[in-house]
C-alpha cells in the first residue's frame, strides 16, 4: 500500500466518520446545551453548518500535518 493512499484514506475518515460520530455524541451527551441554543435563536441547521465547516478546517490542517510527516519522515 502506498503512502499516498494512506493519506487519502486518513483524510476521508476525518471528513466523514469524525463528524458523524461527533454529531451523535453531541446529541447524546449535551442535551442541556440544546436548550441554550434554542433560547438564543440558533437553529439546528446553523449549528450543524458551523460544526461541519469547523470540522473540515480541522481535518485539512490535520491532513497537512500528516502529509508533512509522510513526506519528510
């Protein structure tokens, strides 16, 4: 297996499984925060959109560091 395919599979996992697991954990573990967001007038679509954009940004940063490690180590 080549190093490039490992990098792409790692990025794919960050972009899909991480967000899905995080969303499920948020719904199960943080019920009181949902009421706070509702009181502030923040919709679920806004919450998930912001979380997904943040998740993609972190995944891209992580993939950059993984790329550096794979290329130079």
